[in-house]
C-alpha cells in the first residue's frame, strides 16, 4: 500500500551516532590522524633539542617562547598546526564521509536500510566533527603534557612581555582552541558539500584543503584591500589576540561570524544537493 511503512520502523532510530562513531573509529585514517596528533608535539621537542631555539632575527617569536614552559609550547603547537595540519584533519573527517561510502558502492545499501538522506548526512557529519574536535583537543593536550614534562609547568609568557598565571593562561589557551575549531567550520562545510557532490574521497578532501590554500594566496594580495576580510582564512590567527594581557574580542567575533556564515550556506547546499542526488553507487 502506498505510504505504508514497516512495523516498528522509526526514521529517528536509524544509524545511531554510536554505530556511526564505531564504524569511523575502525577506519585506518582515524587512527592515522590520532597518531599524528599524538606524535607531533614529541617530534617538535626533538627538533628543538637538536636544532636549538634561536630565531635568528633578534625579535621574540613563538619559537623563542616555545621552550619556556608547557603552556607556551602548547601555544606554539597550535600556532604551527592550525593553518594546515588541523585543516587537513577537518577536511579528512568531513570530506571522507559520504564520498567514501559511494566509492565502496555501499551508500545505496545504507539508504535502502532505509536511512533518511538528511539523517544519514547529519549523523555522519556530527561524528566527523566530533573526531575532528577530538584530534585538535588531543593534539593540544599532548602538547601540554609533553611541554610540561620537558620544559616545566608555569605561567604563560606573552610576546609583549610579562607572564600570565597558569590558570589564566590555560583559560586563554582553551578559548584559542575553541576559536580555531570555529574558524575551521568553513572547511568542514565545503568538505561536506564536496563529499555529496563527488564519489572520490580524495577529491572532496583535496577540494576543501585547496580552498584554504587559495584563500591564503589571495590574502597576500594587498590590492584587494578590505575585501580580504571576507576570505575564509583572513581571521584564522585572530585567536592570537586572546594571548595579550587585555583580550581584544573584535577580531574573534568577526572571524567567527565569517566562518559560521560560510559554514551555514555550504551545509545548506550540501543537504539540499544530497536530498535530490541520484545515488547509483
């Protein structure tokens, strides 16, 4: 009979987050991402031990302050990873969601379960974002532990001089990490759109990373003037304003607004396209 559904079938109970989280946890790329996040702080510590810490230009930089304590080392790790490594991690988790299922010819079987398309994409993106957050937080947590063990525990030394108490510095670091995650929502949004447009996970991930590369290039074109403020990466390092004695919130608010606006539009397009996509794989 038209419109009939199977007894006991409830769309809201299909593809639970726990099931999708376990499926994604078993993926090799998940453990590779976690492994890189766990290893990077130790690799940087070894690099400092081998090469020293002289920046060579006579000015105080994050490199110079990286070895004064665990908090400063964690800030340095966030600084060197937020513009590429974390971008790749977010693009990998979000861009490899639907496209990977399509490339394995398993997407049509998930939809035949039947899992509503909107719910399938939503559940997958929620899990992808949770793993991206876990990777980012795990990276900074490992940096704090590694830096504290090697360089000691203490306050946060700032570039302008002076030192914040450890509790204050930890709070500022948490705000910085939260802002970086918000700024990466635009990458997640584009990866989500590309993953429903293509059956190639590499294409979806590469396209999202390519957005950041192109945006960074355009950001160097000073002739664009104030138009650069609309670029997704223009405000990427606005979190540095948190690490001043007096926090300047203007850049963080503007950067978050730009990223969230882009993400909303891209995610809306992703859901719209996926609901009408002809799934053949």
